């Protein structure tokens, strides 16, 4: 309203100004007209007044219109605010109702909780009372039992434990038997399929080099030059090369003997070059030995690279690569370890593919499993322990380390399945026809000793060494040996074989107990 009043006052002031201007114009005209008649002046005056009144009326109308528009706008805004306030009031009312309902629910729940707590407290009191009554009854029963049995509670407890131990022995044996049967039913078929597929898919050489090195000589005169005056040449040769040279009556041959296969190979080549050259004396021996050492070192590096390609295993540590190359001249039971490692790697990869495991990792485990044989003559311990320590020193993967250290142990003692694959592939490669050569006399002695160990146990009726000594089948007398005792005898027999006999790979002991009844129908 103040805005409207201001506009109105402005219009009035403007009209007064306009009137003043008109009055001055009129006076000027009157003066200029040399004092016209009084009637003209009055007429002009009336016209000016009318014009001023018209202007003032228009200004008032405009002010009223502006005031009305502003008032309508203010009323619209006020209506909008009123509506918003009403909506807020409705929302607040709804929220208050909801909060009141929640408070009512909380009150009800609180009442229920108090009731439940009271019930629980009563039940706890009842339980405590029952527990006290139970303790009292137990004390009375114990006292009566002690009086009747004439035993103290400690003695009764000891006797009860002894009886339970005796009963648990039978129950434990039964459970072990059931578990073994269950595992064999589900695993045996899959294991046979996996192993058979791996064997059928792999074709490789199985016979390896012999463990002795022989050097052919053109004539027996060369033997004299090899020995030298008063044995000077042969003594110097043995001192430089670190091998034993056997010169006997065998025509056309000289035998080089050494436990280190690499050193023996260097000595063999040195002797061959000396025989070809014809000059055999201490200085020449040292010169040729140095050349052959460098030559064999290069071949070891190349063999280490080649074995990775053959086994399809990559990113091998340079130190491990060199040891793998040294296996080229290492033999075990007549089987070349270089070819054996490649074969085991492929077998592990094939079995891993059948089982859905990491094929590359399985091949790596198979390739590295016998790496300790390259240095087992330089350190204390068997090749699994030596190989495991070496792989740990170069930071190899834990699966590979465990495969190298545990491929001759029981599979259930290990964390990774690749150890079992390496053990199985190692046994397959070592036991296939022609893989390992052994003299007939030693072979028969080993099988005889194996059967003798089995027959040394009470209750054993027959024992048979099967599959070239890889399995021992034992028959026991069902009248003397129970099923529970059969399990214990089988385990003790395996432990005795491990302690007393030396054999390649592992031996499976199968003990059978059966009751046969025969009757005739006439």
C-alpha cells in the first residue's frame, strides 16, 4: 500500500507541475496578445483546468490499476504460502500419529520383554535347583557305587577308560576299514583311468645309458702309454680328473670309474682325445682335461636349455637349468635321469589335464622332482632332501619344492596334489618295461628278501612278490588273524620293509584275509 500511495503522490505532483507550466504558457500568451479580451483568457483558463483535470484523472486510474495488480500478486503469494503451511501441518500430524503408534509398539514390546525376562529368571532358578539336586544325587550314587564296587572314583574312572580304549581299538579299525573301502570305490576307477590315459599318450625311450664308462683303445700298446713309466701318467690322470682308471686284461677296453657322472664324462672324453692325439704325458693331460671341461660345461648349459624345451617348461632359474643339464650323464638303476625327468614332466602334465589341475605347474613339478640327484653326492642326505633345499634357496614355488622333497613319501602327508602326481609319474616311469635294468641275481635277491619279510609275521600263510617287486600280496590265516589285527599287521609290514630293505620307488603291500568253507552235496 505504501508503494501505491507513493505512486499516487507522484502523479499529483506531476499534475501540479504540468498545471503550473500551462499557467505560465497562458500568461505568456495573454501578454503576447496585447491583453486580449477577458473572455479569451477565461476560456483558455477553463481549457487548461480541464486538461489538468484529465491528466490528474488518468494518473489516478493508472495508480489504482498498479495498486490492484500488486495486491493480486501479494494475495496469490499469500495463498500459496497458506497451502504449503496446510500441507506441512498435515504431514506433521501424520508423523505425530506414526510416532505415537511406534511408541505404543515399543511399550508393548518392553512389556513382553519384561515378561520374558521374568520367565527366564524363573526357569534359570528352576535349572539351578535341578543342577543342585543332580549334584546331590550324583554324590549319593557315587558313594553307593564305591561301597558296592569297593573302588574309589579314581580307580573306577581308570578302569572305565581302559575298557573304552579296548573298545575303541576295534571301532577305530572298523572305521579305518570303512573309510578305505569308501575311498577305493570312488577314487580307484578315476585314478586308473587317469594313469592309463597318461601312459598310453606318452611314447618315449625307456632304456638309458649304463652307469659305467668305457674307452675303446686301438691296441694293447696304448695301455702301456696310458700307464706311463712306473705309473706316472695314470697317477697324474687320476689326480687331475678325480676318477679311477681300471686297466685290466680285457682286450681293447679301459674302464673309467667315478661316483660323479659329470666328472666321469669329462675323464672319458679326456682319455679318448689323449688316445687319438697319441701324446700322453702330464702336461698334455692337464691341457686336454681343461678343454674337455669347457666342452662339457657348454653341453651342460645347452642340455639345460634343451630339457626345458623337451618338457615344455619355461622361466627356469639359471642354477636349476645347469643342474638339470648335469642329469644328462646321471643314471639311476640303468635309467638315464635326463630322459626320466622329461618323461615324468609329461606324465604329470597329462594327469593334471585329466584332473583339471594346472598343467604347466604339474610339468614343472615333474621336471624338478629329481633335481637333487645332480648334487646328492656333494651334500649329506638323499636326493629328495637335497633337491628341496636347493629349490628353497633359489625361491622356487612351494608346490615344486614339496614335489621334489616328498615324491617318495606317503601322499596323504602333503598339502598340494602335485606331489601325488609327481610320485605317481615317477613310479610309472621307473616301473615300465625296459625303463630300469637290474641284474637277475640282485633282482631275485630283492624279491626273495621281500617275501621273507612278509613271512616273518605270525599268521601269514603265503606271500608273493608281484609286478617286478612293486607289489607284495600277503595271505593270512583267518583263524589266527582277525580283521582288526590284519590292518595292524599290514602297516607293520610296510614299516619293516622301509627299515630293512633297499628298493627303487615304492612297494604296495596288499594283505588279504578270507574264510573259505567247502562242503559236498551227495
